[in-house]
C-alpha cells in the first residue's frame, strides 16, 4: 500500500526563506510522490516570494490493485502587521464604553490584543470600572515576522454635581430663603437658577413675590461631560384655620364618631388629634377611649404659627336590665319575684311585660300565670337606648322516675340504654349516677363497672325530686384461645392439639374435626384427616360460646430424585438443573452452588462454573431433609475465526484462504467453495470461481460445528485504450478527451494535465493550448 503520510500545516512570514513541503508531512510518507496546489511546486519547495498560500497535496501512486494515496500541507503566509499610529481620547467618567481600536490613527490591522492599567474586555474602555492611562495594542505574528504595537492614551473628566432634588416649604410671611441650601447631596457652587417658567432666577426665593413650583439649578460640565441639573420644589403655606371648639355626648355602647365633624366654623383638613387617648384616623371610639378634651392641631413651618381647636367628649352609661335567665317552679310553688331570677346586676325601677305583651307586676304565680318569656325593661338616659332582659319561666308537674330494673351483660356486649331497663312509666329528662360516670344514658361493658345505677329527676322545691335504680351485672366470656397451626410428619406420634392454640385458652372445651365430627383433641397422623380442627368453649348466658381453629398439615417423606450428569457447551442457552435429576423428584426444594451459595436452579453456561450442584428438600422434624445432585461439565465451542475478504488480480498466484480469516481460527477445518463442493483452501485466480468460501471446524459434543466465510473477488487487467490525438481550433466548442482515445478503453479512469495536475477530461480550446494525459 502506498503511504502519503499524515496532513500537516505551517505558518510562514512573507519574508521567510523557501521550505521543503515534504518535511511538513506527518507519519512516514513514501518519497517520490508529486505535489499539486494553488501554485506549481518545483522540487517540493514552497517559496513565499512567488507562490500562493493554501492547501498543497502530496500524491503517491499505488501499484494495482492498490489505490493512490494523498496527504495535504496547509500553508499560511503572514505579512508584517500594522498596529496603527498612537491615538488619544478624553471621556467623561459617566460616559458609555468606548472602542479603543477606533481611537488608533493610520490603518491598523484587526486581530490584536489590548493591555493597560485595567484588563480590557472586547477592546472596550468603560469609564465606570477602568482606570485611565496608556493602553497598548499588540499584533503578534510568528518569527521571523516582527510583532507590532501602538497605543491609545485615555483621559477622564469628572462630571459636574448639581446636588440631589429636594423640597422647601415656606410660610407666606417667611423671609427670602436661599434655594442652594435646600439642595441634597454636595452640589458644586457657581451654577445658575431658573424659575418654574424657565426664566433666570437669583437663587433667593421671596414667598411674597416668587411663584411656587420647581426651581432648577444647573452646573456646566467640562467637555466632554454634559451639564448637570437638580430641582428644588418650593411650596408656600397660607395661615391655617383649625375651626371653633365643639362638643359631643356619646353612649358608651355607641360606635366610633368622627371628631373633625364636631368642630365648628370652617376648619382646614390635614391636622392631627391629641387627647386623653391616642386618636386613630380622627375617630373617637367609646369602646376603647377615655372621654375628655381632644385637641386638633394644624402645624405649619415658622414663622407661620401653628393653630388648634378642641372637641369635648362626654360619655353616658347605658341602662342595665341584667342578663337573660330561667326560672323553674313546681305547680304547687308559692308566687315568686321574677327580678331575683335575672342574671348580672340589673338596675331597679324597670317595668315587666308577660308572654302576651301585657304589663305584669313582676311576681309570678304558678297557679294562675302562663309559663313563657317575661321581659324586664329599663329606660336609658339620652343618647343611650332602653335595655331589656328576659326570664323564661317553666312550671313543672310532680315527676315519675319509674320502678327499679336490672340487666346482665357479657363484657363483650355493646352499650345498653339504662333508661330502657327501668320498669313502670318513668319521665324522661333525669340524670344517671353510679359506679362509673354515665354518658348519654348508656352503659358500656367495655369500660364501665357493674353495680347499682341511680336515675334522678330533679325539680325545684316544694316539688320533691325522685329516683329509681337499674342493677347491672356482668358475665365474663369464654376464651378458646386464638387460631394456631401445626405441621407433622406422616410418621409422627399422636399429638395433642390444645398446645397448638394461641393465647390463653380455657380448659374443658370440646373438639370437632374438619368434617364437623366430635374429636378427642389428640391427632394421629397415620389415620386422622388433615385440615381445620375446631376447639369450642361454652359461654355463661348472656355470653356466647367461643371457638378457635388449629390447622393441621401432614408432610410426606420427600423424594429429591437420583443424581444426574450433564455436559453443556459454553454457548448453550440457560439450562434447568431440575430436569437433569434422575427418578421422579418432588418439586419445591432449593439448589446450592458448588461453593455453597444459594441458587435459583438454572445454569448459565456463559457465566456459571462447572461442578456438583445440590438439590435439597427440607421438611420439619421428625421427617428428615433429603438431597440429590447434578454434576455439570462444560465443553468449549470450535472457533473458525471471523469472516474475511480477499481481492486478487486475475494474474495473481494461488493464495491460502486461511490467512484471510480474522480472529484466531482453529486449525484442521475443511473448506467448501461457493457451490458447496469441497475445496483445498488454496485459491487460484486463473481457475477457481469467485464468491464465498466457507471454512468449517467440527465441534466436540455437545458443541456444534462452526463456520466462517472468506469472500473472494478477482480483478481483471484494465484497458486504458490506445494513444489518440486531436487538433482543435481555439474557437471550437468544449470537447470530450475520452472519445479521442483509440481501441476500447474502460471507463472510470482519471485525467491529469501536462503539468501533472488533476483534470476533468473535458477540454476547452479557448483557455487551453496543451492536451492532458489519461492515466489509469
């Protein structure tokens, strides 16, 4: 195979001496090749004085059937750089960034780098964060070219400071004031003022003559900094009017009142209130503030005088009719005063009305007056309204608590209604007491104690309260324990089932087998049926019987099968070890690897190791666990190598096909030709047919044979035709050179011109006067 080397590159100065292009190639290029490129190459040398930069191609022609090889050298020629002439710029400290390159004089080349007092990013000078001074522009080129540089001198000017906008408030009678003193910040002196109309102003404001508004102070800047301005907003305050004193009387239960609305006259808004209590939003709230004199003050700057006025607030307490309450009397009770049944501290002297809205004396007689709501009303002192409270009167007849009762419950029963256990016709509405607190009249065996529970109906004297009782007894439920299970071997002795119950079962119960027949409670694995055996303990009324189950399983003696032997090929799929056991093994056992690790029961010839694999079926004592084995061995598959290919010339000598296989094929295999016939494995281009030749290596059982293929191609000798000749006039159209060849040339060749450069094969007589040569 020809070797044209590896692509290379070189940068030269326009004044560099000639260089050898061959030396610039990488790798180990063959000598004797030809060069082509933007300029003709003489002796493999590149001369900067008369050749163009670009890609120069080195071609080494191959000997058939090997193709031609090429590599390239990329030549770059650098001229001496021009960094321009020094420049200068003056910027205001508040200016936007400036392009340093634009400040250079002359015709500087782009592509250089900047250095200076501050780092330069993107060729920009930013007055906001960089220092003025000399910034150097450098264009670096490879030797022997000399790098060039130039400079830009940067100066900065500070902007003027007119201070910060502010405001000035004066009284209409204030003396003239300096506006400069009202500016914020640190303004520069020497600026000029204009009034709100844009006219020049002295900077001294006279409230009597000058208009209020924005006064602008301007300080001129030094070029290139612009002027700066700040504004003083002037307000002129007239003498204020706080109004005339006022007063208001409120009930302590009234809502908030607006103090400003209580002032007389025509007070100006915008003042502040002070008084016995803090004032929020100009409102007086009787619920949280103290009465007294509240002062309204309008504050203005000197020499204007602040003014004030007052509102006197008085409060009146509302009447107290007491709090609603209730009165229950017996039908035989004497007349009772309703006033004594009111809650709170009601005022005396009020009046009563009955449920029908008619006036009432306030003394209730159960024998004559109707039960219901009696209203007590006390009139209020203006502005407080009247107040009312209600006494709800109930008249009770003599109560009936019923006759005593009793109930017996199981401790596992749900709650029972005690009232339903009373005999007779008891009245509802009484209360229960007993050994445990009673909620909702219910007795709950889960958390209450047995005993006598008393039902009481309480009525006011002279009615007599009455009681009755319910006696509660509890019975404990039977305990058959909790469900259990037992597994026995078919050869186990007789076994008592009681010990297999969970919990703490009561003794003395009875057993039934899975068929519901009575059972002794002792299980015989040889004769009794397996399944659920039921243990029942009878309960004492009202508690029901209780039962629990013991699930009995009987295990037979297991069969792990007979030992097995298997040989797998390392390329076989995953195999099932259970299927290699002899005999009739029982399923459900576990597998163990030769190294003792657990195994799922499958063997992967690609990853698992050969050896003895154990199968164990574990059963509970007294049954004994059993084990069998499978001995696994592995065979390696044959290796015929990997498919390959071979291309020969029709005149090539016979060649061994084995050498064209890839990988590491085993020796001793056999060959078949493309027709499937046996072949020696030595290919003769003159006699053998082209196509796929198959190499087969037999495998050792259980590994199958394996094959690989060598695809053989034979190339005929090419025919470039015989030399031809043609004469064209310089005015002829474009012509095809292939048509001028003699003989029967094969298509697909390439053309080169008289200089050795590649050529398309189409000749244009107008720009060309030399005929190219066809090479194959």
